[in-house]
């Protein structure tokens, strides 16, 4: 597929339109005869634009590595300088310090995820007060406005969770677990709430099971213990770290096929599990675009002062099932899905 080439063409088209929109009108010119030469393109973006990205997810994480691929490809396509930083673990104090350090360098734009608005508000507001345009990605759809962030690129987490619950309920699930590997991450809490609300609305029941993403063995043991009493017929995990532990527990306990398993987000293991029928679905938020689009938007904003209206630029949710898993697997090999 030519997904990357298509994105590059899209960026070029956006630059043409935005430059034209911001220029003074000129008198019409006589039509020029057509030639076989390629059409002229807008001038390349200024090389001195510097954008900082600070998220709560490490680039070594399979999910966040795709986000970083989007960041890196956008920087290359646009010719701008971009840095990517994240704490070594889910640590809001460390993340706020990383934001403060980037703000002190006075970048032309800042991209942040907002898993905990209370913990990060001071640092993000300081960036805004310093005149640095900020765009949030991934988490923060419920809090970005109050922090002065220009817009959010991602999905609305409650609605995504609710969609997962509807899908589970439609498949016959009556008693479900929502496995949360980062309790306290507001976005993940919203996913579970939406999921359980949908299960309850359909006449079922459910509860949240908290696990530690940093300890896969402990996570697997907790899932196994929850299944021991029987009655659980559906599990939703909030990311690949949770789905790996849940799948291992289902296999170990002989419950594979008896308990339906769905997850958020894509990795090669998740996609293979869907293709092989071990997982029902994955909720896809297209994290590549969460990395790529903010670099495009901030670059255009720096040069022309233009920005999409509407507040939230949705990249999901979408569903990957056995029917479309093969196509997505090919894109995942390229670091795009």
C-alpha cells in the first residue's frame, strides 16, 4: 500500500491550500498552456521550526513506537525538528518535569498526552502562558480545553469503551471484566466506565480488575484468579499489555473460546490473535495519526496561523476484526497500524 506516500501528498496539498488562504488576493492571470512538467508545489516549511513531543508512553512500547513513527515521518516530510520524550514508567511527576524542561527551551509548538490533568495542569498551563501553542494527543479529550490546549487529536475514550461494550453484549456476553493496567489514567478509567455502562444497559453485569502493567506475571495471576469462580464470559483489556496477560490466563485455564476477549489498540500479537480467532476484536485509535497530524498542524499554525476548528480531531474508534485483520497486519509491519 502507498499509505505513507498518500500522507505526504496530503501534507503537500494542505500546505498549498493554507498558503493560498493566507496570501493577499492577486489579479487573475491568463491561463498557461499545459506542459508535461510536474505542477509547482508550495515552498518547503521553514527548517528552523522546532516542536517538542512529551507523552506518558515510551517509544519502546509497541503502541507508542507507532506514535513515534508518525512523529518522525511528519518531521521528515515537513523538514522540521522534533524531539520525543517520555518518562521511563507511568510517572506523572517525571512527565511534568519533562514538559517543564521542553518549555524552558521555548519550542515553536508542544505536543502532550494528558493522562492525568490534575498532575500535569501546572506544566501545561505554564507552556500556554509562555505563548507556546499546545496540542494534546491520545489522552485528554475530556480536559484539554480547561488547560488552554488548542485542540485534541485522538478518540473520545468513554464512547470508545461504550462501543466495545455494545460489541461484547451483541456477542452474548453477560458478565464481563474490564482489565485496567493503569488505574489513575483518566482515559483508561473512562474506557472502563463506557464499557461497563454498555454491558449494564444490555442487561449484563461487570466490574473493573486492576493489574500492574509492569508485572505481566502478576497480571496473568490476577486474571486467572478472577476467572476461577466461573461466570465471567467476556473480558475487555485497555491495551496490549493487558491483553497479553488475559490471553495467557485464558490459555492456561482452558478458557480460550469460552470467554470472549477484546482489547484496545493494535500490536502484531493482537492482530495475530484476531486473525487466529483468539480475540474477538481490537478497538483501533490509529495512533500513527496521533503522532503525525500534530506535527503537521503545529507547523502550519507556526507559519500561517491556521488551525482546524471543532476542538477534537478524531482518529478513532474503529474496530479490527477477523474480517479485516489481514489488511491491517500488512500496515502494522510498516509501523503504521
